[in-house]
């Protein structure tokens, strides 16, 4: 007796991520109602299931959809406007003035839609966004069919989005209420950084996050100057201050975490925090090399983020996996640091756990959402292939992504993006905002 399913994906290799280091050859993934029903050998799948659609991937590796643990989606519209500058100069002389002039609901919606198209084509099915107008972010990501955790921004100073701390909280919570119950969209508290948010607001963030069972998404220890300033202003390092104010905990995702001493790592470990590692952005802004291997060895969850396209300048987790592995090796002078499977886990299962979504996404496991990415390893530059996981991290790029599914729904097929907006429409959106930004 055969079981009816919606889709059967037959792949040369399946890397389920759970358990670790498992690579399944000539296996199938069965999908019904957006969820994974079974992972089994192809010979068994063809007799057990009657699929409405079968997809043959004879020279492909099937992995969980990649998870971008830190991104500012709308900043895709500012890609390349301020290159080759250190962080604070980049922010103060280029980014913040541009945002003051141009950020609006329309700007954020359009920029997020462009980012979603780029991410989906690169195998990213989920993102953790931090930016203004979270209602506009939700609108765009809903339209694109992505899964996301959307930050409710908190800053101590006024912006075109909000004039006061109270307004930031009010608008963020209103956006969350508007989209509550959406099957693919959730919300996080997103205080920008310890140096832009005061004590009272950080305590309020901690309280709200606990009340709402929501993640906290915050930049930490990105530069040496930020730590020096905190010692002068508060008499303690930023992580110690966050601990005193109740922000540290399993819900907190600390972004960058470049400059950490032994006590910082001990605190993050003690409070069971997560870290979003953004290697390309850290390099481009010359912030430094985060101590990722020591963090992993201490037992911390570390996921990978791209940061925004204004500081990277691409939303490409294949690049981040490779950079994370190579940087860890050169920083520690240890060739065994961050092996390929660890880098892939950072972009999938560990990032899902950081978001509190480990029971929903992050691995190809029966019962979880069918968020999947297929990577073709049939081009000459990917041959021969002795180890598909090594190839994913050190050989393949986003250009080799052939298929992407979110909740079992196809978003990319044979390299073609399946969005309501055509490629020409997306290019037109980009052109309109480029004209405005150069004025």
C-alpha cells in the first residue's frame, strides 16, 4: 500500500545535519503538507510513496535551507555606497546620514525584497533581520515566501522611524501584533548595541523578551573602541554590563563578538548565549577576527551571518562558511579548526538553535519544515568530488544552488527564482533607489 505525498526529492547525496557527520547516498526526502515525512533510500521511497511530483537530482547534494543569523535586509539598497572605511566612520559619515534622508516604509520594503531575492538564489531560506520598519520587512519577506525572525529595533536616539524609546517599543510591538500567527514570520527584540541603548531600555528589552518568549538580537564587542568607551562610561565591558542588566541568556544572539577576553567567553558560556559570526563584514570593516574556535570549544552556539550588503557587500552564506573556516585556521594556526561539517552546521542546525527554532528547521528530519537547498556538483569546477560536505564549504558557491524550497514550496528551480516580481521589476526597484541615493 503506497502513501500519497506531495513531493519526492531523489538526490545523489543528502546531508541531514542530524546526526553529525552523516552523508546519505542515493536517498530520498518525502514531503507532505510542507513537512518532511521521511528520509530513506531511493529504492524504498519509490515503492513506499506515490508522489504528486518527483524531482531527480542525480549529481546534487541536498542540505537544509541555509539560515542567515544576522542581516540588515533593507541595506541592500546601500550596497557599495561607502567602501573601505572603518566601522564608526562608515556609520557616522555615510550610513546614518543616508538613512536619515531616505529610510521609509517603502525604502525598507523594496530593499528587503531585493535582499530576499538574493538570499533565496543563494540557498538561504531563513534570515534574522535587524532594521527599521519591521512591518515593511515582514511585508516583503511574506511576499518573497521566506522564513524570518524580524527585529523590533531599539535605539536611544531619534531616527526617521521613531523619535523616542517608547515609540520604538510601541511600533515594534504593533508590527509583531499585526503579523502574529504567521506561519513563517516571528519577531525578536533588536536593541542595536550596548553603546546606542541605555540601561533602562536594555532592562526593558530583557523583560519583554522573557514575557514574549522572543530572541534578543544585538551587536556586541564589534570594535576595540566600543569596549574602551564602555569602560570609561560604565566602568565595565559591554558583556558584563549586559549581564548585570539581565540581557544575557539563552535567548540572546550576540552579533560579531570580535573582541572577547577569557571572562567574556566565560560569561557568554555561563548564560548559554549564542553568537552570530559575520566573517566577511568583520574583515571588510577591519574590525578584527572573532575567536570562533575558542567559542565553539567552550560549547557556545555559533551561527553565521552576512551582515548587511552595505558592509559585506553580498548576502552569501557559502562565502561566509568558507571564510569562517579559513579565518579560524589562520587565527589559531590549527588546520583542524572549524572543519567543513562544523562550518555547514553553523549555517544550518546551530543557527536554528540560536533562534529557538531547532524543532522546526535546521536539519532534514521527519516532522520538521521542508526548508531545503539543492547544490549541483556537476560542473567541471566541482569535479572530482570525494567529500560533498567539503565541497559545499571549500569548492561550491551560491551559483551552484539549483533548487530551494521553503515549507515544501519551491522558491528556486533549476537556478531560476520563482517570485511574483520578475527580474526586470527587481532591477527597476534597484534603479529607482539608486537614483534617489545619489541625489
